[in-house]
């Protein structure tokens, strides 16, 4: 199969998956958090070909911690790490503009049709991301109605690491990574009554 999507008759196949996850969690008045590690192995077979689907990272480690520093203020920290994510290499021309909150959009131009080598036969570099945020809540009474207002600010991918989610092959057999946003900043405002 030279393309990621078949245009001829459908083929039957089978899938096999094994996995293990370990989670540690703590829920406290001031500090709460969770640490999760997953190990998995997934394969798919169709006709005479076998491959590992692109969503199946071999190792996944995630950490989330929230700390209440004041009665109405919480600081949050999250970390994500995975490795062993399979990917296909596409030889088609593709343009990728990642989504950013400041512009409010992202875009992919081009259509992946031709796979270089085997389907999902390449491993992407490890994915690593750290996020940091703060949330503050105020209780107010407006015209006799009790309500709460919360403001939040967060930095996604604090270290600005350029994580890869795909690969294309350019002229001269040079691999070009498709990168996720390096760093983004978001603000939020929430009203409840």
C-alpha cells in the first residue's frame, strides 16, 4: 500500500494490544496530584502487512500537581513525557501552521498520500512538555445574587521545546519535522452564580 488510506476494496485485519498502567494519586487540602506511567504494545495486521498505529506510544509518563497557596489561589504544574510513538514519513508537500491561542487558528495544507518506507515504520523523537498555571477565585454578591469569578493564566510548554508530531521527506531525501507550538500563553475568566 503506497498511501495511508486505501481507495480499493476494504481488507480484513486483526489487532493485538498489551499494556500496563500504574497510577499514584494524592488528594489533600493544600496539595493534590497524580503520577501515571503506562507501558503498551499495539500492532495491527491487514492482509500481509503489519504495523504499529501512530497513536500508540510505548512509554507515557504524566504528572499533575495542584497546590493551594492561598485559600482562593491555586498553582498548577503538569508534565508529559512519551517515547516510542510510531509515524509514517510522507513524501507529499505539506505546509503546517500550528494552532496558537494568540492567532486563534492553525492550518494544514496538502494531502498525505505517499508513504516512504513502511506504514508507521519510523519512531518520533521523545515528546516532553511542562505546563504551569495559576487560578484565583473571588466570591461576590451582585444585586443580591451570590456568584464567583475566577481568573486564570497558564503557560503551555514552558521550556519552549519543539515537539514533533509528524515527518515529511523533502527533495534530496531530507526529513522535515512537523512541529507543535513551542510555547503559548492563555488567560481565562469564569463566572458562576
